[in-house]
C-alpha cells in the first residue's frame, strides 16, 4: 500500500515539475503565455512560484532563478511526504 501511495506522490510531483518547466519555457517565446495553454499553466503554477518570487529577486533584473528553487523544494516536499508516510504506515 505504501508503495502505491509513494508512486502516486512521485507521479504527481513529476507532472507538476513538467508543468513548471513548460511554463518557464513558454516565457522564452513571445506571446506564448497569452495562449490558452500558457494561461492554463499560469493559473496552476503561478501561485506556487509566487511564494518563491517573494523571497528570491531576479538576478541582474532579468534572470529569475525562483523556478529552479521551486523545483528543488517540490522534490524535497514530495520526498518528505513519502518519508512521513513511511514512518506512520
């Protein structure tokens, strides 16, 4: 049972990571964030990224490293949840 839950958590973490990466890649293309997919990803990803953007300013005014930190934090959170579930189940 724990392996099933761990598998679901890992899959959700991987899907959200791909969504974050896709959203970042859309920022490199002009007007891509204004498309339907860009707006949809923005609604799902921006609330999570805004947490990190409050504390991590862009480097040089243009390079935003908050998505990188957000990806590491997402992986850390997923591993933490699996670890806690492993202790209690």
